[in-house]
């Protein structure tokens, strides 16, 4: 008897991972160089934006007159609290002083509107390697680096969003759902584990807070369709992106994250993680320095000039159902529960729906349950190479 097989966790596999500068900058690593998590691969100059100041209104003058009241020339740097513009009082008029609201560079003055654009001072942002590994490719034009490293891969069921990374943070227990969006701003640029259910509202707030990614057990079908362009199909290649990457580990509805996945996530709390929502894959690089030994001795097929994120194989197939097999329930009853096969009936049972099915007895951590053989999948944990 054969049933679907799904690899949920692959331990200690050698993969490729991307590291990308967040803006224009310089990479300072070379091909075949060994790196550690704290090594700086390069530095980017990132401008955080600009601010428009209506000086004509603030100074109470005509737009064409604004320039003569400036105390800094265009192109000059100014710091928060310094004098930006000043108009002396005439007769009974009072003196008007305009102080710079932030650090920046005077970029452009519009003589027709009297508006000044103040560009915020660019910040230097270092790009750490985040992993123990060996540099395979360096693309100075795109600011991209491919590193061969050892990782644990978690295969979710589906998701949405391009490849993103950040430190992993557990914000909800595996069987709880996140209900307090007020905590999200402190997780900017990080990947959060949000428990059994993520709602449309939490996703929207997470995008606003610039959270990199969300890992959870389940999601409402309607909310997922909103992310996936109105579809509930799962083609091999997705290119959805709504500004955040999400991986759903268990299915539709409120479903606790499986213990097998949750325990791995707990071990990786606070560490560098990559998430590819469209592929439904979570990449947890090894934080053991000894992992470089296996990386040195393992070669991967050439990426053929393409910056590939992962080196994993297909995570599904078929497996023979045997006593002792570890399985996961995928039907409506006991959805998401895991355990080992104790017995398989020899004769079919007529279900309340009138359908005949072979029943399987499963022993979970909490109880023994019986489910139709068609409602289970074998969960495989490949041995480390």
C-alpha cells in the first residue's frame, strides 16, 4: 500500500544562498573565499528618502524670494537643529527662523512653489555573510553574492513572496494566533513565527512595519487568494509578491505548526534565516563553525550563471505504508496531527459519507486515532549525508 510522501524537514544539506546589497555599493569578497556569519561581504550607501519643506509658507514670502533667505547653499549638508533659513523682522514684524528638522543635504529649491527638498543623509549599511560557507559567485553589477553553505530546509505547503531574509523571531506559540499588531514595528527586517493562523489584517500591518517574512501554520483561503492573485492553485513556479514573504506550513484554516517544524524553529530563534514564500521553503543555515568542513567537501552542480537560492530536490513522492511509519493527517478530521502507524485494517470500513476506506490506527503524542488511509501522508526525515 502506497501513500503520498512529503519531506518536511531536511537536516544538514548543502545549498546555495543569496546575499544582496540593499542599495548601490561595493562588494569586498572574492570567489572561493571562506566566510563566517559576522564577515562583511560589502557595504551599500542607502538614502532613506527626503522631506519637502514649504519655505515660502514658513517664511511668509513669495516663492521666488525664498533663496535669498537660505543660510545654506544647495548641495550643502545640514544637521538637525541648525539654522536653515531666516527672515529679519521689518518695523513691527517679527523675525522668522526656520530650523532644519533632520540631518540632510539641500537638494533642490523650486522657485515656482518655494518648496525645498531636503535629502536625508545616506547611511552606510554593511552586508554580513550570515552563514559559514564558501563564496561561489560574486556579481558586482547587481551587488549579489552566492554562498555555498550547510542548512536545514523546512518545506512548507505553500506561500507567497520572493526570497527575503532576516533574524528569526518566535512571537506566538505554535497553537496560538497572533492578535496584537502593536508589537510588529520592533520586528522590522526580521522573520516572525506567528503560530497557528495569520490574518489579512496582521499581514497588512506587518507590511507597514517592514517585517521581512511570516511563518505560520495556517491561513484563511480567502486571505490567501488575495495574495495569490485570486487563485487557489499551486503551480511549481510562482512569482507573487505583496511586499512580504509568507510560508504556510500546514494548510488552510487555523492549524498549529507541526512539532517537527516548530522544534527546529525554536532552535534557530534569533539567528539568520532565509524564506522563499513562492517556493514554500524556509532556509535555516547552520550556526556551527564545524559545518564548513562538510561545505568544503561538497560540490553542487553549476548554477549556470543564474543566482539560485536553493539546491534542494522535490519534497514529495510516494512511499509504502508500513507499521511504525511516521505519518501526518491531511484530512478534515485530526488535520495536522502526527504519529506512528500501529495498525492497518485488512477490510474496508463504510464511512458516514457512504464511502468505503481502509482505516489506519495512529498513535500520536496525546492519543490513538483512526483515520482513512487516503487521509494521511508519510513524513520522511532524510539522514544527514
